[in-house]
């Protein structure tokens, strides 16, 4: 169910939890052509600062898009801006919790500003940012 700006309030939140598998990372690499060895090559990854293969940061960030487009505000929303800051790597199998929180409403422009944050199963922040969404007009 979609929400219009009139149905949204500062402080409202939505979340999504998921883990990323090796197969999904390989499929993402195939779709995007981003086959960086940090994601694809186990031997290379062992020599990197991460010491193991990691999930593409942009793949992880799609969790925000899922929330905005499918849940809150939902179908009919239009993504207009997103900032991202990657704080920690996400490894295959990590369980990531994405939370978006409404920080500002601009009724005149029909825009909702969100704080965006992701944590792993240990409660460590892996990604932070902000987003601007145009919710559907009802």
C-alpha cells in the first residue's frame, strides 16, 4: 500500500532485513559488468584489506530502493536523490538491516527526506546516507 505525503510524518520508519549470497553477488556482477576481484576472486580478496570477498556496495544499497518503491512510501514513489557513505564491508551471508526514517516533509514540492542507515548482524553500521523521495499523489 502506498502513502501520500499527507499520510507521512516526521519520525516514521520502515525497514528491511536480508542477507546476500555468493550466487546473488555473482548475478549482480553479471548484470552490472562490475567484476572487481574484491567481489569475484577469493584468492585476490584474501590479499585485500577486507581479507575475504565482499558484496558490492551498490548492491547492498538497493535495499533502500526496495523499501521506497515497494513499502514506504510505496508503489508510485519516485526516487529523486540519494547520498551514500560506506562505513564497513558487507560479507557474503551477513544479515543486513536497512532502516529509513522520515526527517523532513516538503509539501510544496511533494518531497520526503529520509535518513538511511544499515547495520549488520553485530549491530555495526555498514552504510549511512540520505534520500529524497517523491511519494505518490492520491
